[in-house]
C-alpha cells in the first residue's frame, strides 16, 4: 500500500473524498505517473480497512475526472495527463461560477443589459490591457503589471 495514502475516518471529510484528493495530489506532485497501476479495490479496502464500495466510489470519481481507467484483466491505471483533466475540471467550475453570477445578478434585480455591459467592460479592460502589455514587451519595454490588475499608484 502506498505510504502517501492516509485516510482519517474522524476528519469529517468523507473517506472517498479523501482518497480522490490524495490520489489527485499524488498526480500533481509526480508520485503517480501516466501508466502507473493503482491497487485493486480489494487490496486498498483491506489495507485501509474500509468498505470496498468506498474505494469504488473514489475510483469512479477519478475516472469521471479523466484521471484513471479500469481495464478488465489489467487493473486500474493512471491514464490521463493531469493538466488536461484538471483544466477541464477548472473550466467546468468556472462556467458554473458564471452561471451563479448571472443568477445572483438577476435575483438582485440587475437587468440583463447591465450584466452584459459590465461583463463587456471587464473583458475589454482585461484583454486590452493584456494585449497592450504584450505589445510593450515586444518593443523591448518591461512592464510589471499583472493582467487584470489596476494600477492604483500611477499619476494622472
């Protein structure tokens, strides 16, 4: 059993979530690589003294995230580059935030046009600023601005 895998039944975090987090973290820091084989459900359940269904639930979530794949006769393998799967997960979370933002604006009585105008202003401000900084950098000028960050201390 991997020594980096440690569940705490008293933590308040469901065990399957702890497993998903720890396996994902092992991928992030390079302990697990594409092609590595994970312990079988029985092995892991026995070593951690938890129900096999908990392992199955964790493996199902990891498979849904595109990080692992179970193959008949081969076992459960790390199959995806974490960056690609993680990026899709991040995009899904971002689009969910946008959906919640729109719903919250509507609930606050903000008109659709006001939301569009505000969103357009932010898009323009961010991407135009980013484009300006790229152009300045190609001209040999150095900029210390962070994309999307206002410069509060500039003199007008």
